[in-house]
C-alpha cells in the first residue's frame, strides 16, 4: 500500500477575527490593502506596529487584519485614533491590535453619529426669536 502524500498549506490565524487564511494570500492581501491607503495612514500604522513589536511578535497577518478592519474609515480618523492610542500609552499598558482596531472603529462611529446629529439639526427650522 502506498501512503497518500498530504499537501500542507501554511495557514495564518487572524488576530482580530480568529479566522484562518492561507499565508500566501496574506502577503497578496496586505499588498493590496497597503496600496489602497494614503502614505500618511501607512506611516502612522507602521509607526504604531513598530511600537507594538517591542512587546509582541507582530506578523504580516496582524497588519493585514488591522487594515481589513479599518477599510472604509477616513484617513484622518485613523491617524488621529492611532495618535490618541499612542499618547495614552496603549502599547505600554499592554493593549494590542484588537484594542487599537476597536479604538479606531469607535472613533469612526462617534464621528458618523455627530455628523448625523448635525445634519438633522441643520434641517430643522430654528425657533422664532421673541420680539
């Protein structure tokens, strides 16, 4: 009897969603995600990942996970959120990528709610002033 040769595909685990992804696909996805972002955002992300790597073993799948999570979020919100995370010592307090992702998404949610509130208030007719 001949044994069947099994092909083992190297798999990475996403730190945010815990899903698995083919390691070959990670590098392709990361390249695509990086091309979709402005140099300012990439600089901020690279800087915070450099800080995070002093405490954790950071891999491409980690950056790929973060960039996927923050797709569609305005560049300024991403940059300001990363600055806020760094300023409050998120790295030194032991907060990781998942926490950073949550900070960015919450900041975006607050921004969208504020925009919606302002839009609704501007649509209303102001009360008449008393003479």
